[in-house]
């Protein structure tokens, strides 16, 4: 049964993704309340209300549950216990089990491998001796990452063709937290699929985007991706398999490496709307944000079809100085996030350049 217009949707997290979810909810006639400790956050500027408290604040969670008909979230590091506690009294989508899988890189890769989706080789690392053994297994090269909380290239260290030994102090320098060493992958390009699953099990998937990262942060997403139709179909099929295995409701972002033969390796899953899907607000009738609201509200999913080729590009830090020139361009949609201070590495907004199908 779908939520009636005027119902309130709770959103945990007040960043730019929460902002765009709140905007999409308003277009569909819903009110939103945001749980976010930072005052005047991007989402609070467009939502109906903000609860200014920590994500695991018991009283704040109870208040959010009391005023919301359904609760969702905008980032994958929401405390699992908070989502599980909310789910006792109010529906929470995507389910807390999806958070649990996505928050730990080892659990994530084991989950993907367990449902037949290949990933890069990996080894859990808890100390310097285990790091030495893992690097020896991967011929002295690999990417060491924190198992939890890493994003936009943070919490990572790259090893290239190093002798397997003499790494004393590495784990301490990484914070003495659980780590994972992933093997290098000789990939030709990176793509992502934005897909959605409704309460009734219905599925929709957008065309894969080809992504370019700079300094660990997404720089651009281009449509169409330079991949064959069979590879695109395989990526969308993998997304459908993941959604079904998690009994998922809502939008998910899944990143893949494309090998020289067109084969896919899953890199990571994000149980939320995703940066590489921002182009959908400009090039599709129904954006990823509206799809997510439709799904968690029990509404029919929209058509994910794309009516423009396009390139979405993030505005990072001082890139905001480009705004006047960008606004002078035809066929360009700009979205700024309402952040007062531009800092290095901070996402301030994005734009999408569109071109007509030929």
C-alpha cells in the first residue's frame, strides 16, 4: 500500500543526497524530516524539518520514528543498530541488512562472491604480519583499505611492486583498525549501474555510466558508456541479483571494473542514491531520487529511460569559480548543494551537459 500524499518521510543524513531526496519527495507531495547533527545542512535547507542530533541518539531516533511514515537514509555509514531500532516501530528502507553488508569491505566481497558475482582478489588484514603475507600473495602490489568508513579515496594506501617485508608500523599508521588488501585489477574502464527495487519486487535499471575518478573522488560520469550491449546487460543483471538477494527496497549504486574481454568485476555497492547517478535528474524523466522516493513510498517505479546523451561532472572545492561560465552554456543543468564554504576535496555541486541523440 502506497503512502498517501502529505505523509512524512524521514531521512537520516543531511548532505547533498538527502537534499535531492527531499526535493524529489516534495514533488510527489510528501513532507520530509531530516536527522542530522550539523545545523543548516544542505538537506535541511529544503526539507520541512530537521532533528539536530547524532545518528545514534536514542531520543532523536524515537522522535524520527514517531513523526515518520517511513524512514530512509542518504549514506551507508548509518549505524546498523540505529536502523534496526527504528525498524521495530517504522518501516526502514533499504533494510538494515544491506547496511551491514555494505559497511564492511570484506563482508561486501564475500556477499558478492557468494551470489556468483566476481570481485578483485582480497585478503583481510589485521596486523603487519598479515599484510606482509597478503602482499606476498599479490606479488608485492595491492591497495590497502580500511574495512569500514572509507570514502572518496580516504583510508587507503597503495603498494606497487614492493618487496614483501619491512612493513612494520603500517597498520598502526592506518589507525589499528580492520583492513583489507585488494589486488590490482587490469581494467579498461569503470562503470556503475543505478538500479531500484520496489516493495512488490519490481525492478528498474538505468543505463550504465562510465566513470572517471581523480584523487579517489568521482570526477565525471558519461552516458553512454563505451561498452557493448552484452556487458551493459550483464551489469544490469548483476544489479538485479544483488537487489533480490538483499530483499532490497530503494535505489542502489553498484560500481564495476570492465576487463579487456568485456567481463565484469564488482568493485563496491552503495545502498543509497549514488553520485554517479546524478545525471538522471537532467537526462531522464524520472531521476534516481524520484525512483527512490517512489520505491520507499510503495509507489509504482518510473521509466528509467534516458532521453539525452550526457556528461555529469562534480564541482569540487574551487571549481565553484566556474559557475558563471557554466551557466552561460546551452543544454547544461547546474545543481549546487547550498554549502557555504568551498574546501579542497569537498563536493559543492555538479552539472550535466546534455546532447541530443543522433
